[in-house]
C-alpha cells in the first residue's frame, strides 16, 4: 500500500473508505513550467458504476468531510497556503464540490477557509467527466484509475513476491489541481501534505494524513496508526524519530545510519524543489516506483526486488490519471 487502508489493522479511517487518503502527487504541468500539478486520491478500490444508490454512495466523496492540501513555503512545517475541498450530495444522488484557497493564518485554521475558487463543480463518475476552471487553477474531481502500483501481497507475506499488482484495474476518487506557481509561494522549494477531516459531534476531526508515500501503513505499529493520522507534521520528529530509528536498526541499520534515514521522512511532508526534476523524494510523479524504494528504505537495501511496472493507462494531459475501470 501507499497510504491505502491507513487506519489500524488495515481498516479505513473512521471505518469509511471515503475518508481514506491513498496518495499525494506533485509534479510540473505538461508544457508549462510556471504551473504545478497537485493530486490527492482517496477511497481505495472504489467500486460500482451505477448512477443511483447504493452504488453511487460507495463512490462519492464524504459530504461531511474536508479534504485539504497544505503547503509550507518557508520551511517551518506550518501551512502557508491551503486548498480545501468540500462536497454536497443532492437528494437525487448528484454530488458537487467546492474548492477554497487560503493563505497565511487562514491556511492554518480548520475547515474550508479563504477564497472560494469554484463552487457547485459536478463530481465525475464515468469517462465523460472533464476538468473545469477554478479561478486561475484547473480542477478535476471524480473517479479515476488508481495510478499506484505495488506487489502488496508479497510485502505483507515476508517479501515473497507474487509479481501481481494489487492496484491494477482499481479506481480511486481523485482531486487534481493545476496551479500557477505563485499560488504555492515565492520560494521554488515547498513542502506539501494532505489531510482528511470529518465533522463529528460539532467538531472537525482529522482522521487521515500523509506526505511521503508508504509511511504509516508500514512503519507505525498498529496501535500507533490512528494517533498518527490525527497528528500534525510539526510534531513528527519529536514523536517518531526514536521509535522509527529503532525499527530501522532492527532491520539492518547501524544506529547512526538508522537515525539519519528516519530523519529523511520526518516530518511527514513531501518536499518539492521546482528547479529540479520531479522524481520522488523531490515531489512525486505518477510512475515513480515509491513502493520498491520504501521496501529498500525499510531493509537498508536488503530487499530491492518485487517491483511491478507502472500503469499503462496514464494520460499525457490533465488530469493525467486514466479513466475509471468497468
């Protein structure tokens, strides 16, 4: 998994697949170096094609959730800009979304804050869905082919590789943005992470988060996963450097090397220098084999096999993810 099934014991956060953040991607827009693409995917193994409940309900975004992309553009591990997405489902099952853009202190407040870039944007559930304009951004929201690829069964069973991609032919719900670089901050180096929160008993509760791929499901023990999902990157080094270093020592690292390796993914913020090629860990492209890289990271290079190829349904244009299956 990347961040699929990221609650404890391979469950969904809040026991709801719609709240499960699977991946965060960031890379330059095709044909325009002044614009950046940021994508978050949720709801692993999205199923069903019917336009009527109950199948539609398994494919929708959670109507009580806030999906957010936070951007740190000054290196203090705090949000300086944020894109927040909220959704409404009508009685006829048609779902629409809105995107908010906030900067400064507003980007650090919970909930959808700041300027509304677009409202009442239809969520796409089939191959006819098209991107829309959201202020100066391009936006796509809807079901797409999951671009993540991994031999998950092999990793979960002692690195006995099956050669099968557990995510081939699977769908996710995608939020894709193409953003002018100036909206991300003046410095070419930024940090990004995504969160999913849901309204419960009058409060907005964060239930999932991620920056780097394949972190929480493979590094944290089961009892720590849900607490991690509710946390903030600014607290990561103090909380997780010691236990993660210990885990790496148990997997073949010397003490100093284990600490140094753990520090490369703490805090859990995906760094991206727009002056350099977008290949993980500098940003993340859709064909980056992050799963094999994480297996090597966890085992100090002892496990390097098990790679499966990237998916062949990717597009060369926005929103880049392939059309939904079935």
